[in-house]
């Protein structure tokens, strides 16, 4: 095992090697802080650099925006796709581009997201397919891009480098350039969201404030004691349920994936309303529940339903916590989330979906990292330092 060397979160992360190859198992550290902690700390400055670079008129984000507009003008859909963390980033990007199209007055805009394996089996008959793949080597995502291209569809990809396999399959490549140093992807989730927000800025004509993005991400890293409190309450839960609504749904799904990858604690996602339709009988006082609610659209209605869901959870003795915006925090009684809360900044200067999805990114990752510490797990290799999980991974790829 190696000990932690000095890490400067303001220094750009390295990109993939030349020639391109996928990453190997992250270097093993003897204890926390792990690579995941470093990556969370690096994200605010990384996001600022990405926004500033992609804001340039010659950037690939600026080239992708008119291709999206032309797709909408033709009455065709824009379909985003990915796997795992990148699937959640694709869901987030769909929220961001949908809102940007509305701001641009494109009333005929159709934006959706499809899981990559399914899209590879049934490529769309119309429209533009945008793949998201952090390293650019995900088999199912590349198969979806290939199938879309062979079906005559236009393609684009958001990935770390044009030198990746995904870069060779797409017509437009939006490079994120900096590579996650762990396998419990944090940068891999945030980078494509920031890239999509940059594309949305070109599409809508609303410049994206790089310093506001950096600031809200930095704020999300600060409540370490709050994350530790929630982690302590959830560490020995039998399972964790995450509930969310609106633009927070991609973040809710990502939190579930991060918790299972990093801490090995079984978890599941439910839409806020779905949680109350048949799932309660399988829960009890050993169940952890985390509400994610930062979306400012239809906030009053979402808050009212969240109160009801948390009230039901309280009757059952569930260990409830939340990641919420400041306004939601003020509107929901604290005794409904006895395990604690992480409160994200309100950023009215950012588009609603962008503000929500960026504001929740570092808090959900911080909570994950502290939950891994509370359970004594190393989040970086996603358990592929254990021979049986290596064997399982090899069997899945055979």
C-alpha cells in the first residue's frame, strides 16, 4: 500500500496516456483520505477551468450547440446515453439541455435519455445521439454510438479525449480533458454535467458563470461534520433508500450508485411519489432514507409531498437524512430528518437545473466518502482489490 502524497486540488488532473488506454486499478492507500477525497477537493477548480475553456466560441461545446438546434428545428429528438455514472450524467444533461432549449424559445425541443445497452439494440430512427463516457472506453456506450451512426443518425460524445474509442465513433467530440484518479467516479459524474451546462449556455445564449459554478461546488465540500453525522447514522443500516423529484432524480440515482460502489451498503432509488406506492412494507427502523431536494421548479408542491414522505418514514422509525437547498431546509421541520442534513447553496444566477445538479454533486460525494470511512471501506477500487470481485468482473466481461 502507498501513503497519501501531497495533493494540490487547484492543479489540473492528468488526462489519459498517449496512446490512449483505459485506467488500471487505482493505487492503494493505507487509509483515508483516499483518491475519492482528493477528487472531490479538485472538482471546484476543475469545473471552473472546464467552463472557461468550453465558453470559447471555437470550443466543441460551441459547435455542438448549433447541431442540437438544427436537430430541434428539424423536429427530431436529441437522445443522451451512457452507462453507470455516465448514465446518470446523461440523465442530468438531458435536464440541462431541455431547460436551455426552453430558454432559447425552442418550443419543439425533444430531449430524452436512454440506457446505452438498450439504445445499441434499438437505435433511433431520427435525431442526434450524444454519448457520455468518462474515459471513452465503455463497451455498451460505444456500441450505441456505432449503432446510431450505422443507422444514419448524427452523433456526438462528451468524453475525456478525442483519442478514446468513443472519440473515433462520434461526429462532434466535447473533451473534458481531466481524468478521474479513482474508480468510484466523482469527476466522471461532474465533468459531463459541467460540459452539458456549457453546451446549454451556447444554445440558450445565457453565459455560464464559471466562478459561480466553482463557488457552489466549493460550498458543497465544507460540511464535513454534517456528512459524518449522517454517515454515522446510516453506517449499519440494512439498506438505504434515496428519494428525489424533478431535476434531482439523476443525483438521487448517482448517490445510490456511489453508496454501493464505495461502502458496499445495499441501496435503491425511488422517485419521491413512487416511494409511497407500495414500497413502505419492506422498510423498518433499520432502513436509511435520504431525500434529495434542491430543484427550484414546483418547489412548493415538492416540499409538501416530501414532508408527507418523511412523516411516513418517521412513523416507521427510519433513519432519515437529506440533501436540500436552503429554502427547502427552512420549510421542512428538522425533526423529520433526525440523521441530519447537508444544505446546498441557492444560486439564482445559474439556470435552475444547472444550479440544482451542480449544487448537489459535491455533497452527495462527500456523504459517500464519509459513509465509506464509517464502514471501513476503501471507495477507490470499487472492491476490485478483492479477488472474488475481480473474478466477478472478469466473468462479466468474458
